[in-house]
C-alpha cells in the first residue's frame, strides 16, 4: 500500500537480440576469466545448441567445461555433480543454457561453489537465505525456452532427496549477472512446448498482476507482458522461425518472472502440486488450470474488477466474463487443454493435491483467499 514501506529489486542486466549469444564470450573476457562451467541438458545436446556455444567460447580463447545431466525436475544430485565438475575443473564462472531446470541448477551450483553442503540447510522456507553470502562466482543465464523467466529470478527450485521436497533456494545474490535473451536460440522449440511454456509466462504475468500489493512497477510490466503473450504466442506456435514473435515471447517471459517478485497465485500452487504428484509438465499444468482458477477467483468481487480492468490490454471489452471466454478460445487455438479430463487425475488424490497446494508459497498471495476445500472444488470441475 502506498503509505507503507516496500523494497523492490530490479537490477538484472539484460542483453537482448537475435545472435547476441555470440557476444557473451567477449562480455566474460572483459572480467579476465578464461575457464568456466556450461550447465545444460541432454535434450539440448541432441539438438546441437551447446556445441555451438562451446565453439563460440573456444574461438574467443575461453575454455568451457560441460555438465549436461540436468533433469527436467532437477535434483540435488544434479547440483552436487555439477559442483564437483565446477571445482575440479578450476572454473571461475558458470553459464546455464536451457530452460528453467538448467538455469535453476546453474544458479544453485553457483551457491554450492562457495558454500558448504548439504543443500537443504539453505531451504528458503527455513530461513536458509540468511546463510547465503555474496562471495559466489559470476553466473550468466541463457534461456532456450520462453516461459519460466528464471534468467531474471533470484531463486531456484531443486528436489532434495533427503527431504523428498521441491525446495526453494533463494538469495538476492543468486540473480544472474547477465541474462542473454537471444530469440534465435528458441526457434527449435517444438510447437507444443512453445505453447505450454508461453502460457506459463502469461500466467506469471496474470497472477502477479492479480496479487493485492502496492507494486506499480510489477503491475505495469505484467500488463505489457500479458499483451505480448496474447499478440505473439500463437504466431510463434504457428511459425517457430518467426524471430519477432520468438523475441517478444522471450521478453514476456522475463517480464513475467520480474513481475512475480510480487507473488503468484492458486494456479501455480496447484500446478506445482500436479508436477510433484503426476509429473505434469509445468506449463501444461498451468494451461489446464487457467480457466478453472480464473472462474474461481472472479467469484470474489475485487478479483473480478481487477481482471475486468485488463480488457483493453488483452484486446477485448473490460469485462471479466469476456476475458475468460477470450482466454478459453486462445487456449483452444494453441491446442492446449483447458481442463484435466485427459490426465486421469484420481479423485482419491484430490485431498493430497489440495494439501500440497495450500502449503505452496504461491497460494497465500492469490487474489482470493484460498481456504480448505477450495482447491478440491476447483479440481472437481476440471477432472
Ligand atoms: Fe510458472
């Protein structure tokens, strides 16, 4: 609220442009570093993208050692194994190349490079952020998907085996030193994944905008981020080579993650639960829930009015029901489901899913206060 005290963090350096990845070696060379760790995954290796990046660095006289075993739901083992490679190779910086998983693992290797294990002691939910010092190596984030926006975020989510919990590791010092937004690196993403990750970016912007907090910076960014998604995602899905649409989606993704410093909502809380219990892809989970959670939220008058105010941003009338219809049509055109009917969610699991969602850090900032039974109600209408 305007008469209260607030802190905002918007310091990420962003280098945007088709082909801008070619400039990363010289940006790093300026700091006098000559050997670093590349964190990526096997899927990208098969697509040949890490090889191109390694060649760019070799041509600039910088050695890149690779750790490419990042899993789609990254684990502490990924972090520990990558940290060993980092230390044993004598690396002095980290480049993460990929989607949110590689960026999260890269960010956490940055922490473990200079901090003692085990990782679970840095659990943000247990106050672990206070243990993270600003003595870490430089970190450069290069997204190859447009959705998570992890390249501008200060946290990572890692599955810790000892506690069997997706754990948030957070510190302002984990913010990447430079985010490289190169739309040419995203042109190979298949249409289905482009659509799902793009809707994740849209939901970040929407849920952040909806959070009831005084944050005009985030609100402005979120509105523009949503407009970019609605104007460009379909174009990027239909023609993956469309650099303009790809570039706008990369921006919308970074904008969403910048805006959600304000918080997220119940859509993400349930998506996280479905990720843990059904291994559902995060972007796809967000898409399946979007209409159900929006209808739930707009039963609350304040949330309804706030959504209605987005009409001009989304190209329809300032009317909440029209916006729901617009989003529903948009998902259909993107060939994404707007319910959970095809995912065989067991009705016996709804209690377990709700328990996880209510405890998720995204839940308390939802535009409507979520109480016991609400998540089950939302899910019963979607399965
Ligand atoms: Fe998300």
